[in-house]
């Protein structure tokens, strides 16, 4: 059910709070799947088939690093710990593999910090496997930890079979969950995020540039990782910070390395330049009203826990819509602070943000005549909902 809203700025909210369904995107991309969020608030700025399962390719290394960073943060591992390069790590991900590698020598001992740089800068498969085997005994055990961490972080579709993202049956993720994972890495591990923006890394006397193509494009990008698979095409998880605004985007299903770079650049640049953060409701300001059944009043005022900010498109503001959604009518009594519904905001046809709404007042049980009248109304029109 949707109810009327009480706008703080009449002209603005007549535009914002239209109940006309949105039916168009504000941005077009060649990517088969794409998802972009504002890093500060988590507001969704763009989504295209973003929950479709895809093979993660090297983008799986985001979860590999999450497990490693979490272990360091909790004290289970340190940057100075060393792990030995096994023959499996060397053959599967090292020089003989023909895949992205940091060229770690067989049976050498490598510091965790160097392995991290190998993975974040060079997308090194040998670095991933050495970390996995050193921390969990085997890559299979480590992959199980990756999946477990994904569930703990609220990523229900991401399942990992190995630490590298190399093709494996049952290994999958979504661009939605990749972007959420990248946001978590940026928010929760500020001491480690800088590795993703490191321009190059030298190991075994071999210097390699960062494999993220966005870093060299002059667009203020400083993360995260690119990946390619035969099944899903070219993909990338990238982030850009510009004039105090940071956006994070994940894309997949692109046709070439060049197309991936160009489409990611365009989406991220649009994200940091095309929205204006605007407060539409102040703290404790009434947002709207929900219908009450059997109460001393016919409705209850609703408000959020704090101010409500939205991201207004600088152009095409008519594409932004919002409405209150709740299961109702709400049965009396209603206690002040009781959760009632949500304010949902769309940008085009993308659900951009949801803000929980709570009762701004207490509404007691009505008199017998009031309850009888509500019952009659519900009997007459309730079936129409």
C-alpha cells in the first residue's frame, strides 16, 4: 500500500514523490550485467540484470582478499607471516600455468604482504593459492571459507570453488554482490585498500603494472580488479573518487578488453558527475501517513530514524519516483517507534534506495463505534488491495 507524503519542499516533492511507475534507465551500457552504488550511502545508482549468476573469473579474488584481510584484522595472520610456494601453487598459478602470476619461485617462502601485492596488483594466481594453502591447509578448505564469509556478509549467490576464479563447476557470483563486496572492502579495511591502487609491483626481479585498466586512464580510479572468462566475457569491478563522491561499479558480459575499459570509464564517470545529494526530509520530520485499523485515529504519522537524503539526477529529474510501502492497514494499538514500512525511491527503473519508516506517534485502540466503522470499511474495500 502507498500513502500520501508530507513534502518539506513542495515543488521538489511534487517531482520526487510522483507515483507514476518509472520505466527507463538514465544510462545505457553495452555490458550484459552492471551495478553501481554510491560508496558513502550504498545508494544504487544503476542496475542492469545485476542479479544474474555469472562466473567470477579473477573478480573472485576480491573474496580471497576479504578472507585474508579479515584474518589479519582479527590477529589470526600478520603481514610478516610467510607461506611456502607448493608445487601445486607453482604449476597451477605460477610461471608454468600461462595465467596471471607473480612468478613466485617453487619452494620459496613469501611474506603475506608480498602475496597480497601480487594478488591485488598483478592478479597473481600463484599468490592466491599460496595464501589459501598457507592459511587453510588446502585451496578447497580456503574456498569453503570464502563461501562462508560471503554468506556472513549477506551475499547469498556467491559460491567459490577455488581462490583464483579460474573456471570451476559451481563457482558463481553476481555483479550486484561483487559491488557490495567491493564496498565492504573499502569501508572495513581502510588499512589495506591502498594496495588496489598501487601502480606496479616487482617480485622475482620482474616488474608488472597493475592489471586494472582503469588506473591508467586519468579518471581518479584506485581499484579494484578486472576478470575475463569464456562463459561471461570481460568483466571489471572499479571505483572512482571525484570531488568527495566515490562510486563503485561492477560489470560483466563485455566483448573485449577495450570495450570493458571504455564502458567502465563511461559508467563510473557518469556516476560521479550526474547526481546531487539532496536532503528531502530532516530528522524527525513526518514523511507520510499509514492507515490504521481499529485505532483512535484513522492514520499514524511516519518518520525515519534520521534525515533522508536522496541522489537526484542532475538531468532527467522526472525519472525519479518515490512511494511509501507497508502492509496495512496497521492494526491498533501502534506504539511510537514501531517499524511500519519503507520509503522506496527509484531512479528510472532501478530501485535506488529503501529507508525504513517508523511510527512518529502512539495511536491507541479506538472506541467500539470507531472499530466497527473500520471493520465495515475493510469489509467493503479490503479485497481491492
